[in-house]
C-alpha cells in the first residue's frame, strides 16, 4: 500500500498519484505541501485488513494521513495493492516491511525523524 511522498510543487503528476494520495486510489482532500526544498511532515495511521483462514479479505484496511498538520486522508478504505499497472489485488498477508523509495532519477530524496509505532 502506497502513500505518495514527493515534491509535487515542481513535478506535475496525475491527481491520484500526487503528494499525499493513496496511490491510484484516493486523492488528497487538500494540497498541504510545503514549498520545494522545505521539510514536509506526515502522520500516517494504518489499520491492516483482516483475512479469514482461507485467505479471503473480510475487512478492508484503512489509512488516515495528516500532511503538514492538515487532514488529507480521512480513514479511507484501502482497495488492495497499489500497482503501477492494473487493478488492486488482495492477497492475504501479515505484517510487512515499511519501504521508503525514490525513482532513481538523481533527485535528492531525504528522510529524517521517522517513528513507527504499533497501534
């Protein structure tokens, strides 16, 4: 599941791929990005989906995102995976890694002060 973290000020992109969107699923309620070159903050509250013994999804996961102090995703349903191409899928899973990425295009990407806390 992917929440977009990018410099949207100098980077035109499609609405459901812009900063603070749930990639290809939910556009943000507001544009709260700081000017290019300034730090942005994200508070992300994730609730995992539930699966039955056969691996079928019985309850969708949800995400709430506060971007720079502004509520931009309000307990939205995660429809499934967030692939670049194709529809969301819902394979059964447990806990997984948190990944931070860039696109390898020589843009400077930095992260700091990351906290992960189980709810």
